[in-house]
C-alpha cells in the first residue's frame, strides 16, 4: 500500500470492493496488535495508527454511500429516517409546529366569540 492515500479513489469504488479491502485492513490491524503484544519491532508498531486511520476512511466512505442511497430512495416520500434528520436540540425537535400553535380548543373559540375585545373611547 502506498504512503499517500486519497479518499477520492475510494469514492469511485463499489461497496463490495470497499468491504473486501476493509476486511483486509482489519485483519492487518489484528496482526499488528499481536506483534505489539509479542514485543515486535518498532517499525510495525508505527503502522497501527496508519491502519486505524485507513479503516476510519473506508468506514466513512461506506457510511456516506449508504446515507446517500437512503436519501435518494426516500426523496419521493419526503420523510427521512430519524438518524438522517437534523439533530438540533431536544427542545427544538419537540416543540409544536406553527399550525399546531395556532389551533384553538372549542372552549377558546366560544370565549373569543362570546366575549370579543371591547373598544373604549377616551374623553378629554
């Protein structure tokens, strides 16, 4: 594997190829960790960080592709899965919509109709 690793190339690959390469990297990481336990040479121990970063890049690309696929399939329905929606804050997510806030109960309507606001004229 080359030193310079471009994520651009990963995005062009098929998901099956990405998964195969990911499995290879995971097995390599396992081997490096066993070498670390058995007091191996320092050159191989330095590769652990590189392999972990590479695994992270592969997982990032795989998750991006899955997310984009789900977005394209649910685009027509207009409703995204929960994990793809904007996180915001809990309070913002749970507050009422504008139309829900504007609705009035039957009791409120009766009160408004039976006791409208009075207009007073002031004397000077």
